[in-house]
C-alpha cells in the first residue's frame, strides 16, 4: 500500500525524508505497485538538456495496476459511478471486475483494428462511461490516448489530430450538456476534412440523433463490442513509454501536446490522490471536472482507480436542471470527497444560499478546488455552506505539465488559510526567483514560481517537439522548471498562487493562450491586428478582453462586427474562448521593436492608470484613446 501521511509531524517528517533522499523516498512508494520487471535506476535527470528518467528499465502496465492488482480484493467493489446529465435517467455503476471486462473488450477491438503500441488514438467524447473505457483500453495495449475536450471546435480537433498524427478517432453521435445537445459526430466529420491521418472512426451511440456514417470509415462502438474477444493481454510497457498526450494552451502559437509517461505518472497520480484527499477504503469520491482536462485524467480516472477507489463521473453541468445538481449528487451517492473549480463555486454562490442550505451533505469530509486562484469570498462560502464548517478545503495548485498536485494542503492535516495552496507535497521543491533568475529565500517574498528538482509525474516532452519543451519550461531560468505562475510566500512559509505571468489566461479554470484567440480574430477580413488580455471577471476569474484594429470597418457596424468576431472565435477554437468585450481601436501601443506593450493593455482593463514607463512607445498618444474607449464600454455606459 502507498504510504499515507496522517499527522502534521508525519508530513514534516516525510517532506524532510524526500529532500534528504528523493530516490529512496520515491522508490519506496513505487515498490507498492505491480511491476513486471523492477527498475534498475530510480532517477536520472538533467534540467539543462532537459531529460528526466524515472524508474529506468522498469516494465509495467498501468491497467494491471488498476485491475489485476485490485481484482482479488475488490473485484465486486464499485469502481465507477456514472451520473447522467438528466437526473431522471438511471445512473450506472461498474465494479472493478465489470470495468475490467469492458476495458479488455474494447482493448481487443482496438487491436483488431490494427492499433499497436505507440499509435495515437484521439478521443472526442462527452462524459460517458465509454470515455473511461476507451482511455483505459488504450493504456491496456500501449496506444497513446489524446483526449480532446468535447467543447472544442472542428478546427481545434483537426489541429490536435494532425499534430498527433492520430490513427483512430473515437467519438459519439452527440452529447448532452444541460439542455443542449452537442453534435459531436457532425463536428468530427468537419474535422476529418481537415485531417488526413485518421483511418477509422468509432462512434458511440449516446443521443440517438441522426448522423452521417461513412461506410468505409465509420463504425458503431456497440457493433464492434458485440464480437469482441473477452480478454486482451496487457502490453508490457517501459516505465518511460508514453502513456498519453494532452494538448494545452501555451503563451505562443499552437497548442502543446504535453507528454506523460507510464511509470512516473502512475506513481505520482496515485500517491497525490491518496494523500491530498485522505482517501479511505469505501469512500465515495467525486471530482466534477471533465476528463478532457488533466484534472479528469489524474483525479477522475488514474489516481482514484489506481488506489482502488470509487470514483464518480458526471455527464452534466452544475446548474441543470437546477443549480443544486452537485448537492443532489453528493447526497444521492453519499460523497465523501468533492473536488471542483473556483469558477463553479462562484457561479453557484451567485445563485443564492437557499439552493445549498437545503442539503445536509453529512457524508462530506473533504472539499477541494483546482484550476485557478480562489478568492476569499468563494472560499468561505464553500467552507460554510457546502462543507457546513466541518470540511477542510484543499486548494490544489498544479498544471497539465506537472501531471498531479504539487502544492496543496493534505486534507485535515495541514492547517488551511483562505486563498493559499499552503505547502509543497513531499518530493516537491518549489523555488521563487526574481526576474533575473536569482533565488529569493525567506518569508514574505514574491516572484516567479519554479521547481528545482524532478518529480515522477512531470511531463517529459511536448509531442514531436522536444525543443519547444526546453524553450517553454527550462530556458527562462536555466536549470529550473518554470511554471509560468507568479507566487507569494508568506510569513508562515505558505504559498499563494498569484496567477499566470505569461500570455496565458485562465477563464473559468480553462487555460487559453492569448495568441490563439488573436489568431482567430485576425482571420476576419476586416481585422488588421488584435491584442487579447485577461480582465478581472466576477465569476469566470478572468474574462477575455480584445482590442481590435479594424481600419476599414464602417462606423455603424460595430455591433455586427463584434457578433461575427465572437462567432468566429467560437467556431475556430471553442465557445469557452469567446471574447467578453471587444474594443475597436485605431492602433496598439508598440515599442520601437514593434512589440505590443501588453502591460499597458492589462492595466487598462484592471481600471488602473499607473502605466509605468511608456517612454519606449512609438505611439504614446494611443494610450489615452484606449483608456477612454475602455471607460466608454465599462463605466460610462453602466
Ligand atoms: C490543473 C490545471 C494550470 C494553471 C496554473 C495556474 C492555474 C491551477 C491553481 C491555479 C491558483 C490553484 N491545469 N492554477 N491550480 N492557480 N490556485 N489552486 O488547472 O494546465 O489547465 O492550468 O492553472 O495558473 O499554471 S492547467
């Protein structure tokens, strides 16, 4: 069994141990898993190159650690509870044995379609059990899953499939989300016109809506499963073989295919799940994220199932049919740990207390948040109204690239403080550096958050572009992993995450690159140039503010052009990337080298006029126009 920390002194002791002897620390944890062949060296690393190897030469399959390792003891225990979008539809449960059987069958299906170890399989599914089954089936046969969030557009899906050179696409006829139906097959068909590598499309029937099926290319999931062999032997993987890639937004250019490997990710996802949430046997755990994001990968599927937990997967949204859906689910399934985003909390807070106060939720023991900074008001509301003052909140800081939680309280063990992620987990060595790369020691300090020592769950590369991996994470501060986040360390040594300091914005906990949104805006024939910044937003954390230069725009067509730009962004990226506000401007503040001075653009939307040194601007007069325009849109009109 994975060692579990249960007291504050236990944490301090483990943390010290992990610093003094990281190799001994992690190999003790890794030894609790089922390896086909032991590793020869626990860690090799070089952050300059960069290259990181954990559990060298070790052989394993992650699904044997989920299934074979648990079947004897808990074959009949519930592994997965699926709660549908519509509460009148019956929920479904899978025991470990039942899930094992489905995964085996679908693994056999994939093999029969010619999928081999190392092939990429794209998954574009709503939150239905087939999503869990498909990803685990890939892991069973060593195929690399690339899950694309079902809210992404055809273009975004095609771009990811092309980059990954995926061979198979798994999708559904449609998906339910609140009172909407998402036409996934239709969107997939559109994406397939822009991507060549996909040979077969497997379609799950969820909504029963009419869809076009290409006779040569498209097959129904249920037809394939009818004749599937019952057993699919697990592919024996090297610890450093790729388990999955997951695309995420960076500060420049196209999305990055973050690459995670098998052994280290497994050890890290399971260790952090067990310790942060203080999971105990028979607990019911509910993470309300979508599996299309890393939180769903690590903390709906891999972490909980590796630990033999019962995990809930929810198809719908918190406000459907009414804004008490989460609380209903918590009571219905007697949930012990609940994990969601600050955005969801703020949205539910805005609905008033009566929705939540009706529910006792006596089963709850632990609450968690992830994805963005949580403000104090939301923290207190979560603590008082959801947790009824009895449940610790774990504010978990981590990233797609870190694979698992990095800085977080251990529930009930590390004293919490609103808006603080508190302390690093054992094995994690955060450092704060100033802009020149000097480490800043001591308390009450602020700066760039870096990590100075490898951990097993860290991303090993970016798919097909190791140079970009080096560029993005290891070159700003040579020798350190740079997170892109700003951070403060207070008088207790606690960490508070201040948010991104690069050109990434965090809208409702979704990571978006400003460059991607600008590219979408710039495709419009009337747009010459644009600049996108994050602006404070009461519910989403950050909203999207776009400054757009459209010199040939007819004067009376502002609203029409705004509408068509918003639609274009939804179409080219996703509805989550739609600008909240668009301001038409005659130009952007630029330095002599032609760079947009984004600092000014951010200050304006924060309502500040303290722009600092603007002497290097070639067009300083533009600042007043921009500030005035912002006022008109936001203050004068309200
Ligand atoms: C898990 C996930 C990563 C970015 C990260 C931060 C922000 C995440 C917190 C947070 C403040 C937190 N992966 N972030 N957790 N900020 N407090 N507890 O979200 O790759 O999609 O995003 O999210 O800026 O760099 S992610």
